[in-house]
C-alpha cells in the first residue's frame, strides 16, 4: 500500500521529496497532505481493504460492506483515523486503518 500512496500522492500533485515506499508513514500523510488529499488517500486504503476482504471471503460481500459502512457511514470517521495517525506516526497508514477496521469488521 505504501507504493500506492506515492502514486496517489503524485496524482494529487503532492511533493514528498525523497520519499520511498519505506518512508510513507502516517506522520508523512499528516504533514504533507491537505485534509482533502488525506480523505482521498484514505478512500484508496478503504477500497483496497474492502476488495481484499471480498476476495478473502470467497466473493461474499458482507465483510466488504462492513468496511465500506465503517468508513463512509460513520460521521467523523476520517478524523478518527487522523487521530490514530497522530498517535502512531511512524507506522504504515494502511496498517493503522486495517487495525481500526478489524476492530469493527473482524478479519
């Protein structure tokens, strides 16, 4: 997912000097992206997690739906995620979101 973050950042015109896949941390996301860019980035993480869950669940949509609902139907969810990013700045953004999703939707 970290590689997709760089690609996503490039598509949004975000300048992350010298960034490599290993350097794309939650702290970098908070420091380098605007609020709108972070929401778009988070939507990409959610899409990846939801599709991976769909495949893992043998194309059953319940788990995927739970992930979508968790993100899109909960007011302030992106702010909750940003708070977690602030607490775990050195970690992968995808890993943080995956941990939060697992609490609600299981594995």
